């Protein structure tokens, strides 16, 4: 499930928020957990990419300083 699907589900539930029944509250909690999981995956991917860029730049700087 992608971000758009999660946002659509949250919007649909938010429209009914004052009148949510217990089943819909469970669905809301489930969507929230999935959104947090997706955010965690995106953060991990971003950290990995930034670490990779840092290593590349460090290597480039080291190569320049030795020449």
C-alpha cells in the first residue's frame, strides 16, 4: 500500500471522525501504524542514501588532498 492509499483512507475516516464506530477506530489505528511503518522505511532509505553520499564525498576529498 502506498502513501496515496494511506492518505485516502485517513481522509475518508477523518470525514467521519466524530461519528466513528469501534470498527472504524480500529481501522484508523491500523492506518496510523502502517503510516508510521512507511515513514520508518523512508527514513531508513534516506539515511542510507545520505551515508552513501557522505562516504563518496569523503573519498573525493581524500583523493584531492593526496594529489
